[in-house]
C-alpha cells in the first residue's frame, strides 16, 4: 500500500534531529530507499516551508510536499485524503497525531503511528541488500568489500 507521511512527526522517531539543517533531506533519503524496496509510492509532508520554498518536489520514488508557513502538514494530509475519495482506503497514513489518524479512519485509510512506521522502515532497509548506482554497477561500499576479499586472498 502507498504511504502518506507526516515528515516532522517521523524525523525524531528514526533517530534524526528536527534542529538539523538537513533533517528533511535525510528523512527523504531513507524514505526513497523504503519506496524502492517496497515498490510503493510515498508522499511525505513537511510544514513550515519558508517563503518561496513551498511546493512539491520529487526525489526518486517519493513526493515531498513542503507546506507554507501558516498551514500544517496535518491539514494538507487531511485535504489529500479527502481529495482521494474512495481510493483513500488503499493508503497508509503515518502520523502519531490523533486527529490525523482519525481523519484517515473516516475515509477508511489505514493509520499507523510514526513509532510503528519507524520500526518498519528500519527493518525494511536493514533487510534489503544495498542498491547499486546503476543496473549492474556496484556501489562504492560494494567495491571496497570486494577489494578487501581479493586482497585477503592474494596475501595468503
């Protein structure tokens, strides 16, 4: 099932800090891996976008919605659910906010807490092999691992 996520609600649950200047991007990278592994769309909402920064951006398999100051991610998620109509029942809403969870239940979407999703995210990412940069090409970590293996064998 695809996911609608309250980003700032999730950031501290995955071990990131809300006061970090790159907190949203770091979460987006984790969610990008999750979306790739699960092969499910992910939409994440961040409120408090500075003037001129509000809007939607795509990063890999995820959509990031930056909600302008004066509005909330919670209200944007509720609006998105209402716009989906009956299709909302096919989505999972990730938020620990009871009002957002209640809005999800009203439209028959599944609602899970940020804590529960954080566990699923970590489990999913840790159980998956690392992605390659391009089809058939190794990541830098994989190259280093193979070099260690070959170097160990050549010294014996």
